[in-house]
C-alpha cells in the first residue's frame, strides 16, 4: 500500500499512549498501527505550504519568499514577546495577528530532555507538550494575550532552560521532576504584569508515547539528500518517527516536502 502527500506535522490524540496521525489531502495514516512494520519513505518534490509551488523549502514548510511574507512565519511566532496586536500595531497582517495573539495563552514547564519553559495558546494544550516529546508538564500562568506570555517566558529563561535537547529526548534518558516544586520556585520571577495570572493549584500532566525501542545513537534522516529510506518503525515521540536501525525522521522539520510512503 502506497500513500503520497505533502508533509505537515502529525495530528495527535491525547490517549495512553498518544495516538499519531499523518494526514495527507486524500488519506491519513494512524502511525501507531504501523509500529513493527517496514515502511519506505521516498522524496517526490517540494510543495510550499503557502503558494503550493515546487520550490525548495526554506523554513517551517515555506519557500524563502513566502517565509518572509506570510504572517504564520513572523518573528513573534518564535519570540512571543515581540507580539504587538494588543497595541493595535500590525507586523504583517493585523487581522491574523489579532486572532492568533489576542487569545488565552499558557506559560508552562515541560520535561522532555530537561525541564524547560515554553509558551502556547491555551487551545494547544496538551498538543504542544506532545509535539515536544515531554513526558510530564504543568501550566504556570494563563494570560489573555501572547505578549504577556512572551515576557513571562523571557523572565523565566534566566532560571530554567527554554530548549529541548532532541537527542536526549529521543534516547529517553529522562528523570522525573517535581514540576509543582519548580512552579513554586519560579513564581517569584514572574513579571509584575503577569503575577495575577499565576495558576496556584493544578497538577502535572503525564504523557506516554508509543515507542517499543528507543535509539542509543539517533541519526537524523535527510530524505531530500538520501531520496529514499526503508526501515522498521519502532516508535513515535514528539514529531519524530523512530526506526529500528536508530534512524529518526522529524516530520515537523520536513513540512512542505511531498513524499510517498509505502507499507511493506
């Protein structure tokens, strides 16, 4: 059976374990059902997620021109503290920015390779934690816009990491942490503008991923360079497919590539 389509980040369902779906225009694959099966991935062409043209992908699924034009790739996406919609100030598209920025946002702690602080829209909990491969997470602050979440994250970065070590996350060399204690410890560093939004009482969320075997030395698949790869799927964590030979394929990092996937 062969499926073809443009890669976008896998859809997920919060279950035990997490359910993963690779969604194409006319088909979708439940990746959990493919565990222990041999699959072949073949690069077909590029397809920018904005213009749809066969042009090399630059970042985030967009070709270079679209990346610097579309509101979905503006700087405030990666750096929430740069958000300006609450001031009525446009960056690339004020209507898009109002919809995205002027809604409840969560500042959270997640433990994937280590404890890190992050920001997401409230509607993206727990999806954001799943995408990062976090095995436990907790909300710290719920604010009414992206800017307040951004300045809170910036303030907390001095006391906790803000990056995930993807190799360590995939190896599953993790330690359980008391995130409630972390939350209480970091409370004093929350900016004055966000202090009233601190979440006093909540518990950790625990996540279990569908992985039969973790890699000891994960090696990243560059499907454009290699053109084709075959291997037995043994796990899915974060947005990575994990294969028996310790090859890992980051679906999110390959958005905008058209691939064919054959189940052998």
